[in-house]
């Protein structure tokens, strides 16, 4: 088995979207990282990070998440944190 890892990182710039009822949604801190070791399909892993902040008028909330996904021979392993 090789010690060579391949990794792809995808980030998205922050942006806002205005919904028809005046709700503004800001998206930021988006990142996805895919990693795999050459010759070892069970080493595949993805890690993601997101932040969303809806607002309207004087109120605003923000939610951030982190997720990771991997697998072994018999199970998928998924971890999500809010």
C-alpha cells in the first residue's frame, strides 16, 4: 500500500441571498476536503464546514456545522457537529 495521499479542497466565497419575504441569508466559511490514500479505497474521507446566517430586520441567527464521513469494510462513519 502506498503512502501517497491525494487531497482535493473546495472552498466557496461568502455570498448573500435575499428571499422574497425580506429574509436575507448569508453563506460563509464553506469548505469541503476530500482525501484518499492511493491503493486504499477504505481510506476515502470527506470533511465539510458550513456557516449560514439568516436575518430579517433587527434579528439575526447564525449556525455553523462541521461534518466528516469515512468508512471501513462494514460501516459508514458519519460525524456531524452543530
